[in-house]
């Protein structure tokens, strides 16, 4: 895999010579690097280091801190908060303090929930900071000192040992070799061996060896720092869910204003203009009526219900080994139509294993693997050594060879060597390493050399790594035993999971830091597709990853995956797909994945991900593999369906209450509901309906989205029929008041008529929920969940007792309660037919 040194990156690692010429510090010769940085192998003086620290700043990620107060106040700004605040102000103005207290409590609750979620999301950069090396060994004033990593400046000479984190972008200048694990930065699945002149990246980890290096980039001017910058700039901003709630609020505000103008205009004309002796109390009464309308128009509990529904859904996802860090990501996940997945550890086992050995001088596969095992270091944690030892079926012959001397893998010679005593007491030599190096060591020529090279090329074309093995009796004349292919095999469930994803309407793209050939081999095995492209070639001439040319976006959309991918490539892939209207989920586990995870509609940190990846992601998986993602998508789609059902119910009921309040006040001269009744309706309807998170629902086969036009149109149609239901009952009630024959049977006054409407709206609302929660008939399967059913039945029983015994409302006869229920049940079948007609014509609600 090439080093992450694209033109996009090189521009950040440059310095000027005395003549003004810019030097690329990642590729220039060491002496040129020393000249450009005005340093030497003897390091910097402390005074010079302090001057550079002032010039370049500390070797740390800096971020702009937002005031916590400003972040909190933002949640009091927007359509629904404005409506709630207006209702609270009006309640205080006319002295309705109980209403004021309840409304303010709901406002504060909604703001607190939103603020907490945003606070958790802002931890991405904090996690990136935490992964920076805390200390470094720096050559200052002629001696090595252990100082905070933040003190490293360009030109510092650093000593990097086994187990240390590289504190800055460096060029290695002396030492034999060092093995660096930079998987979290570049996505490579194996440690990379470095020698003099090579680059080391900030926050990578030394796995073997020790070398001295010169710092060429610190802080934000490192490969790691540019990743952090991408994380800071990444993000979709307002989620689809937040946009949907805002549009619902806008819709209700406009409708409320129109109805309020109609109501106030009518009441002013009737009670003030036409009245001969109007009083200021008449204006207060008008304000009180407007308050009823305003409270009726506000879906005060909508943000809370959606939040609680998502929270309970998140609990369900946790049982499927998916931890949700941002609740709104559940709805984003439900709408995902493209899943970008990393390869290592997600599609594959992240565990090298031996493929079919290719024999040359070895008599059989077992003897070839034994020879390779002899050349492994005892107790090694190296992935290649572990794969070889795991492939040795019978380990007993290995104990017959007594180790005399072991030479670890050397990046210069490119092989490891062991001198042993065999069972006969003879001295033997065994080595394993890069095929070309071992071919040269064995002095292969002619057909044998051609055959070995062709074998390596054939394995590379299939994405397999090749390891050559040789033996010698004297250490001078070597026999080429054969080649061991190594692969990171697909997980047992990967192919089935990809097939399942496609059946769910998902397109899967593989994004890997490994070579294209490896990507193609794995893609073929799991069924993703063969159009795997080199990311560096696709984005070769792209300077601004936020504004991609059309040809690049077309290429990204058509591709099945990408190999040799760097952080800015992953970020650009997500941006390109989002620009075409796709909702994108991205899986990842390293620092290099953090920008793309944050930019994606739903970033998913896979099992074992770094802190930075987990903080940038919206969902964190605690079980390996991709199947957990598909399980999470299934659950998210069910949760989304429940929220859509709630929104249909809530908007329809809000329209019902608003229109009935206005027309009843205009036509009959009194509000059909009191302010306390409106508040009770909100509490009795919304609090038990939070159990909708437990409801049974059908699993949508395809991604689901907020289609606000159809959603509001459907809710309006249902709302109009609900208005007809409520106005019909109101007309019956008014006729009852005026008809002495009916009055002789059961006597009702205006307060009792208000109670009748209160009963109908509370009970009818829950019956409406039973209607909209199912695409088929309301009595068809899936039936309501037990928790939802118990909550609603309990609420209905409480409402009936309130109306029967006169708790907070005027008591009405039990006979009337029974008649109202019969009336509502009859309307259930009418509304159910209306709902089925809506779903028939508006299929994508």
C-alpha cells in the first residue's frame, strides 16, 4: 500500500529553503530535510525549541470551544419552541399559572434532552486528543529528555522505541529498523516496517525495534491532525428527523396563525365592535380563547415522545449488540440505502490464515509449513507467525528442533532466519520472508525463478499475500522449499449478510486501506461485486473533497468498493453519495475512519474500534461482523414506523382540536374545551403513547424516509375526517341543549357538553392510533403490543372515571359515556377506510 502522501497531503508537509524553494519534507533527502528545518542530528537547543513552540504552537489538536450557554439557548429557538414559549407567555399574561408551569416544564425537558445529546456528540475531538502520545523522548541541548508530546516542534530529534506512540509526523534518520502499527490511521491490516528515510505518522505505535527520527510536522500539520480537522468540519448538521419536526412545527404555526386571525377577528367584531358596552375583560376573554387555541396547536410532547421512543428503541438495539450514542441516528439508520463497510474485521475475520501451500523443493505441505514454523520467533504475537503456527497441524516435530540463533525479520534483507539443531544433531538453517528476497537468497534462475515469480503474481492477483520459505545445511547454499499464501478470510456469515442487506434494499460498498487485488478477492467471496477501484486514482486530481467533479461522483456511485483508501477519500466518498441524495451508513474502527463516520448519515463504529472512531460514530457495535448492522437496520426501521404512526396520530389530532376550538367558538359562542382540558388531553394522549416504542409493527422491506409532503397530506385528510367526527358530536350536543324533549331524557349543560367533547377527543385519539398504526385493517395483525394496550386501556379507564365522577371536569351521566363510546366505535370503521385509501394512493408515507 502506498504511503498516505497524496498531493492533498504533501502540501501540508513542506518547508522553504533559504532561496524560497518549497521542499516536500515527506520525500526529500535527509540532508535537505535538515537544511529546510534548520536542524541537525544533534537536535535543537532548548531556547530554539521554545521559540519554535511559540511560532508553530503546541503539538496538539486545537478546537473552537462553543459556549455551553449558547448551545443550550439554541434549543429554545425554532418553530415548536416558539409556539410553546408564546403559550407560556400568554398563560402568564392572563394568570393561568397551572398551565404556565406545565408548559414551561415541557419546554425545559425538550431543551435538556437535546442539549445532552449534542454534548455527547461533541466528544469526538476529545477522544482524538486523548489518543495523542502523552510523552516523547526529545534530544535537547545534546541529551535525550522525556517531555510532554505537546512540546515537540518541527526539527526536534526524537527517539522512538517499542511500545511508544509516535508523537509527530517524522522521518526516520538512524537505526536498523522499526515496525509501526498505523492501521488506525491508514487502514492497513499489518504493521509496516520502516527504515532510514521512511515516514512515521503521528499517533501510530511502534511494535518492534527502535529508531531515531526528525519531526517534520506537529499538531494540525500532521497526518493525524488533518484527520482531526476533517472530523471538526464533518457532519450533516441538522438531521432528517430534526428537519421533519421543524416542518411539522412550521405547518402547525401557519395553520394556527390563520385560525387565530379568523378567531380574533370574529371575536373582536362581535364582542367589541358590535357591543355597546364592551369592557377590558372582554379582551381578556379573547386572549383566554386564543390561549386555548395556541395550546391546542402545539404538539408540546412531540419532541419528548420522539426522544423517548428513540431511547426505548436504543435499548432494544443494545440487546442486538448496537449501542446508540445519538438518538436521532436511529431514524437516519432506517433510511440508509448505501452501506459503506470496511473490510478487515468486519467482512473478514482479521486473522491471517494459511491458504493452499505452493510446493517447490519441499516434499509435502506439512514439511513446508514446519520449515516456516521453525523460522518463527518463539512466543511471537506477529500475525504471520501466529498464522503459520496455527496452520501446523502436528506441532510435535517442531519440538525436535533446538534453536541456536534467531534473526528477526529485517526490512533490509526482508526475511527472518533461524539456526537450529535438527533431530540428528546436525546444524540447519531455515528462513521465511518476502518472495523476491528469498528467491535472490536461493539464487533461483531460469524456469524455477520464472515459476516462483509467476506463482507470486498469481497469488497477488487473487489478493493473497505470499511468504517464501527456504532451508540450508550450511547457511550459504539455500534450497527454495515453496510459497505459503496468506489470507484474511471472510467471516463465516459475511456472504449471507451481504445477501440479506440487498434483500433489504441496501447497496453495499467495501472501503479498505488494503490493495485493490485483496479487495477484489474478498468482494468476490462475499458477493459484493468486482468493480473495486483504487481510491487514489479516482480522486487523483481532486483538491477540494467538499466539491467533487461530476465524473468523480458518477464513479463513486457506480463502484462496488475502493482499495488503498485514505481518510480524506472515505470522507469524500460519503460526501459524494450524499450529494446524490443517498443516505449513507459508514462502518469503521480507526482514527482514519473518524471523519467519514461523523460525516455519514449514520456512522457505525465496529467492535474493537478506537475511542476516536466511537466518539465520531452514532452507533457503536459490541459484536464483530456486519450482521449486527443489518439487525440494527431492521430494528431502526421498526422504530421509524412507530414514530411515523405517532406523527400521523399527533398531527391529525392537533388539527382536530384546533379547528373544533375555532369553529365552535365562532358558531356557538363558547370554547368547546377549557385550557385545563387541553393540557389534560396532551398528558392523557401522549404519556401512555410513549409505550408505542414497544409496539408490534411490520418490517419495511426498503429504506424508509421522511416524505413530509405525503405525511402532512395524509395527516390532514385523516384530521379532516376526525374534525367531522368531533363537530358531529358537538352539533348533537348543542341540539341536545336546545331540544327540550332530549333534555327531559338526560339533562346536559354547556360544561357537560365540554366534558363530552373531552371524552371523545381523548378516547377517540387513542382509537385513531389503533387505526393509523396498521397499514391494513385496524384489527389485522400485527396486533398492538401488550404494554401499549395496557397503557391505553388504563388511560381510557381513568378518562371514563374522570368524566363519570367529575374529576377536573364536569361530571356527565354514565349513559352518555356509553353513547359516546358507541359513536366513536362506529367512526373507527369510517376512519379505517379513509386510512386504507390514503395508504393506497400515498404508498411512501
